[in-house]
C-alpha cells in the first residue's frame, strides 16, 4: 500500500527555487497559461513552403482532433526558475534545465537534465546588453532577463530567450516550444492533479521544510536553518505539491546535484504516468481546468496551442517515456571550482540523439538509463 507523508497543504510561500517545477515537461506544456514572443530559430511544425519558411496551417475541419497537424520530431525546453520575488530586482536563475525530445511518430520521448553549473558558451545578447562569455548555464537566464533602463524589472521571458539559445548551441537541438515554471506553479500543478505517487530511491532529509510543511527558520548569522526537518524515507510514497517540490530540490544528499537531477526526472515520470494513465491529456476540458488553476505562474515560449500539443502526445505510454542520466564531473577543485562538464559518454548521447540513434547508444551504455 502506498504510504502517505506529511501534513495538509500550507499557504503559498514565495521565494523558493522552483527546482522541480519542470514537471510540466511530462505533458509537454499541458498546463501552459499564456504565450510569449519567441523570435529565436526553431523548426516549423506542420507544412512549410519551398524555402522552409513556416506557413500558416490550413483550418482543420470541425471533426479534426486537437494536434492533428503535429507530427514531430519535437524538442521542448523546460526551465524551473530560482526566483525570489520578495527581493526587489532579483534576477531569475535557470535552476533546473530539462530537455524533452520526441522523435517523429510521437510514440516515445527522451528526457534529460543539464547541470545548472554546466560550463557553456553563452552568446552575446544585445537586447539585455550582454556581450557573451563562458560561464555556468544557470546564469544565461539571469543575464538575459536584464532590461536596459529597468534594473529592478527583470523579464523572465527575455531570460528564457537567451537560455534557449545557449542550450541550443550546446546540444545542437532547435526548440519548438518551451516553458518556465515557478514554485507556485509547480505546487498548484501537483495539487490540482491530486498529488503524485513515486518511489523515493534514497533517504532524503529536507534543509528547508518542517514535517508540517512550514519553512524552517534561518539560523542566526546566516548559517543554514534550524528546527525539525521533513524526512522522505526510501520506498513508495504519495507526495503533495509542497512535498514533491521540497523532495526534488534537495541536493545535499548522496550523489549531490546529479542525484537531485535524477529525482526531478523520476518525479516527472511519475506525473506523466498519472496523466497518461488517466488519459488527462486527451481531455481538453480537464486541460483547461489545470490551466485555469495555474494562473500566471508559468510562461509558455512559442509553439502550437497547448491543447494541441497535449493531445498529440497523449498517446505516449509510461514505458516509452525514457529518463536519461547524463554523467558529468566538476571542473576545478576547492576554491578553484569553475562548474561542471559532461563526460564523453554524456556528450556522445547528444550526438546520437540528433542522429536518431539514441536507443542504440542507451543499449550500449545501460547506466545512462534511469529505470526507476
């Protein structure tokens, strides 16, 4: 029997990193609420002209199902934002960056994370006055969010634009759509769906939450937190919104940041299993219900209509939802730490994914595949 943990859902609390907010990828922007302009390069979805320029899709017949014109392949970029809205002028950081690749046919999907501290080349971004440089991936969101003349009004949508360009340059993938989800959005999503059941693969002690869901108090002098701690024991668990977010954002555990990435992906798959198992993605009314619940906690970057994407991917089964663990290692030591880099095996996966040979690479490197 599934064990339930924790207490009733608390009031919204702002200022936490939305590390696990990227569960949106499980339904490929199922719960997006509004569109933002996306002028970056991306492939056309549906018919194109002779020059490859996207053309307007013909108006579907009244009986055509949602998403009928979406055939894939699709690349979706999902970002969980470290946002402290209570701090004036705080710039959003890309604290969780995940990529969902759906091959042509839309019958399977590959999900992988990129380390927030991954050393990457961030291109120049005149819109934000950024000249470009090599630094950690998480900074692309903050550098891109800067609005000249408005130092205390960062733009999350603009930050996403630079992050998308950076990830595209690193992976070689061109993104069809993406989304940025904050803490409140994730919490609402999980609770709207009635919580989530997943297997906790190691004991995790929370730095941030008490067992009743309240936040732990900062220690005097800024040295961490004090008070009782929420504990997630190994085994099958049912988590509410705040519990799922709290569990997936813990990185001071065995395995560090890479364990946190694994936990985020496991959470995504657990939600995908629930959504697909209940056929929610094929119920436009239910999709709209979730959309309304989220309000403005999420920014959707480009792509076709939400209902269309959700319906088009509704045929995926949990067994065809592949979680990929890209191994990496730190660059530099001690005070000279510069960031993270993927191993040759991890980088090779990106090459094979682009070439349509992901399954063969995973078969040859079974440790890359997260099985539970």
